[in-house]
């Protein structure tokens, strides 16, 4: 009504209603999940399943506005993850984290692919399902370790470092897979090109960003109002995301690279605080939209259950094996492996990409989504069992949890 | 690509690009305006004019996503204004503010209508143009007075009280006008019904809200994470906005009422901080979209310039007269009148409503928008001239400006 005579007069109220329902459901079920000792993201996924067409039918996962908001949510999420990722610290954790990451990507991918092929699925479908098994959720892992007061343990440092590295590898695989499911050639050459494009884009964006961002945002901070920094930072994140897309990589790779470029600057904390507030609204929309795309009826299908069960087994075994890979590391290797179990946003993005491109059918999509949800669900109680809840003496547990959530 | 196979694969990157450009332009020109002693909103409007189809043609004001984001922006803005509006304090400023508000609505409306009719414009068009002259911008006025260190002067108290009251009256007139331009009857009975609906909705929402909100949000604050409060508050604001729309009133009336309902609660400040961060992204989109809808070529039209000039004259005279209306008030009445001059968001919403409904043509729309921009532009230097810049001793000027901007 306001801006465009072309837009239907009643288009806005239903969107506002849908957004309000999604936010309320996501926050309520998210809080409930936390009360039950589970990460909030699990609650948001369940809220989506609940609101989706196969149960309450309140949210239509095909609505264009929901698609747009969810994409903005995932771009903001990866920008945030980039803002949190301390490259120097990641380098220091070094060898062990790198080995855990590489083995933790390779083994689940190979096992997942093999399982799917053994179940008679075609090649591309099996690649997508395998790829969805690769990336550990940094956010969930960090949150769980923080809740247990174990963030500063050496095992936790390895887990966090590896989770960040396998996220980057996962994003690169995603770019390759997105190209493949988009009909691009899957030859070794094409994979190499896409990998080089993704790596090259991240490296170039970080290098250029670390040269350009500090003077520009230093100037902005001197001449402008402090509340302008976060929207400007977000705008730059969006621009770099679009650049990455234009360069043949993925929006989220650009957003992550932009976050990395901002991370060491004096204004990263200010930008992150502002972007996090936006994330509190947009990111749950992504998880609810993912949950809403799950057709619960497919879970009654024995083949879906069989594949889902095998994928869960492979997801757990693959990461536990990875935990034992740095054989020289003196700490408790089982803790590392279990800490790597939760899959999250990147796994779901794989599933969505595959579903949207028609490579995954509703059944395999449900299996993969179930794998993400179950691994997310498994890790907190297992880690609690292994480590025991130890209220950290050096910092307030609630405070640090809040910190990681905010971060 | 992610959520819906139905959505075109390339729809998201252009939206992210457009959003990034709008944010960067709005913040840069906004900061520039502030450097020149003008309110940031003026810069955002100018950024819109610059990006719009008649100059750089970067932003298409007819794009559905822009329409949606702008509407969300104005809903958030009115929710924020409601959150800032202290009903009790407004009551205390009392008589003088009320008289200034009523006279300041009636005189500009009557003069604006008369001018348009005299220029040969039809009845409904003249009503919309007159209505756009009524509401003072609370945000701009508060910001200017704060920048001058005069927020606590008695004249400023009257100006702020009157600006809030005439905003409410303006919103009710908007509901009436929206009904009229929507093809509804403009009989006295229909106006009475719409006024009663708007008043009734605000009163009911505030009463119910003030009963329901404190226990519900008290419970949420006890059981939940603090960062969930702002999204939940926003969700409730969106729901009440949709309710107001469904009840035959306007989205923004509902959003304002929801803000009023939250205002006295313990969590208003937390909700406002979170919502303000969202506002930093969405609200500039609204002002840029409004600016982009201005066709600068119409400003070369002598009739548009004549009507625009007359509207500006009437807008200034009407509010200055209103400043002298509370004859018993001992303060400087010219300061009150000049403080009431800047029109803002509500005036622009009138213009947009009229344009979208086809009641205003591009020429009259440009005249009204020019009136809003010029009055916004005039007030800061005039007030500075009348009052002199006095760096407040009790509070840091930058700090209080930031406070009002944040508030």
C-alpha cells in the first residue's frame, strides 16, 4: 500500500502475521529446548516442523518472503560466525585441530556416500547426502562446551578449532555441490576450479578486507554516529556475499569472508552486537523454514528410517574416529570426537540446496534433516556424561553462555 | 534456492545488493546531513531521491521486497515511538500541549485544504494534502532540542507533549483518510466510526496490554534468555499491528498501541534496545523508499512549485499560530511554534498512502514530500537562531543525542 501501487494491498499483513508466529514459536520452543538441556536451535527446528504443512500448516515453506528472510538469516549467521572466528587462534591450535577437521570431513563423507550407494541411491544424491555429514556446527559445539564450563579445556580448543576448519571445508564442498546440483560438470577439474574459487575468494576478501576495513571503519567511527557502524558493517557483509555469488561461489562464503575481514578490527564487537540483534530475528526464520520443509509423513517410511538411521550411525562414528586421528595429542580423544558430533546450519544448507535443486527427494531430505537433528540432540547429554557438569569458577556459567550466544 | 523451489534462483542476490546500497547511501548521506547540522532523516530522504528512478535509477520504488521492508520499517518506527511515549508525562504537560496539538492539527489542515481547493484541486486530493500537514515529527523535534541542550526547557516540554498528541491525532486522521482513499464513504458518520475504531483500538490495546504484558513478559524474563525478549516484543508488536489492520484501523496504529502497552513495563528498555537495532536497518529503508518515489522532474513544473511553496508557507504559519494558542503559557511562544514545524514520518505516510491509492498524482506527491523535507530542513537552523547552541552542562551533548536517537 505504501510504496508500490503494483504490490497487492493485502500482501503485508499476512507476512507480518507469519513473521510474528514464527518468532513466537521459535522463541518458545527454543526456550523449552534449553530448559530440557538442549540447544535452542533444536527447538527452532522442531517449531518449524510443528508449523509446517505436514502438521499445523501455518507456515508455507514455499512463500517467497520466507525464502528471502531465511536467506538473509543464513547470510547474517555466517557473517556472525566469521566475526567470531579468530584466524590467529585457529592457527595456534594447529596440527591436532587440522587433522581432526580433515579426517572428520573425509570419513563421514566417504561413509555417508557408501551407505547411500549401498542403499541403491544414485551418485549425485549420495554425494549431497555425504556432504551434509561433513560440517560440525561451531555455534552448537561452542554453546554446549560453554554451558558445561569447559571452554578452556585443551580438548575443547581442538574441537572448536576443528569445527571452524571443517566449516570452511564444508562451505567449499557446498560450493562444489551447489555447482554440481545446478547441472555444472562434476569433473575433477571443475571441483578444483570451484575449490580454488572458494578458497581464493575467502583469501582475497580477507586480505583486501583487512587492508581496507580498518581505515574506512576508523573514519566512519570518528565522523559518524556509533549506531551507524553495525548497519554499515552488515551492508558490507551483504555486498561481499553478492560479490562471492557473482564470482561463482556462494552467498554464505562471501558473508563468512566478510566476517573474517572485520574480525580483528576495533569495531568488530560493535558490529557484531548490532548484527546479532538482527540475527535474533532473521536466523530463527531460517531454522523454522528448514523445519517446515520436513514432511513428517516421510518418517513413517521404513526406507527413510533405515537410511536416516544409517546416516546417524555414520555421522557419529565418522566424527568419533576423527577425534582419535591426532594420535600424538595427550588429551581425552573421545571427548574431542563426541564434541564434533553435532551437525548444524551447514548440513541443513546442504539438504536444502539438494531439495531445492530436485536432487534430494522428500524422503532423503527428511533422512538428512533427521540426522542433523539427532546429532544435535545427542551431543549435549553425551558430553555432559563424559565431562560432568562443572560450574566454572572463573566465570559465571550463565554469563559465558550468554556471551557465546551473543557472540 | 534454499527454501522454495518455486522462488527464482537469482531473486535473493539482487535484493541483498539493493539492501546494501540503500543502507550505505542512507548512512553516508545521513551522516553528511548531521555534519551540516541537519537531522539524519533528511539525509536518508535525499539518499532516496538520489537513488530513485529519476536520478541514478538504482532503486526501484515499486519492487515488492522494498515495499515489504519499508512497511516493516514504518511499523518498527511506530512501535519504537509508542515505546518512547510516556502517557503519564504527556498528561502532566497537560493543557498547553493539548491546545498546541489541536490548533496545530486544525489550522494547517484547514489552510492546506483551502490552498489546494483554491489551486483547483479536487476535494479528496485536498483532504490528503491537508492531512499530511498535521503531524509534527516527534523524533526530529526531540533530536533537535536534545542537540541544542534544551530538552528540559518548559517550551520544549510543551513541544514534545504536543508533538506526541498530534502524532496520535495524525494517526487517527490517517486511518480516516486511508478509508476514504480506499473508496470508503467519507460521510461524517464514517469518519466518526473510523475515529472511534482508532481511538477504541488504541485504548483497548493499551488497557489489555498493560494487564497482560507485565505478567507474560515477567514470566518470559524469568524462564528465558534475555535476548529473546526483544524478538518476542517485536512479534507482539507485529501481531497487534495485524489485529489493528483486521479491525479496520492501520498497521501503524496497532504498532504504536503495542509500544504504548509495553512502555511502562520493566522490560520496555530491553525490548526497545533490540528493536532499535532492527530499526537502524529497516527504518532507513522506509525513508529511502519515500525519497526514491519522488520524481525530481516534477519539481521543474511551476504548478508543483507553486503548490509546494504554498504548502510550506501554510505548514510553517499553521504551527507558529499553534504555538501562540496557549495564551496563558508564560514561556516563549515563538519557540514552541518553531519547534512544531518539522513534519516527518506521518506526513510522508500520508503522501505515500495517497500516491499508492492513486489519489495524489506525481506532482502533488512531490509538493507534499518537498513540504516535509523543507520543514524538516528549516526547524534546526531556526531553533538554533532562537535559542542559541548551549552545550548542556548536566549531560554530554553527544550522549544525550545518542540517547534520543537510541530512544
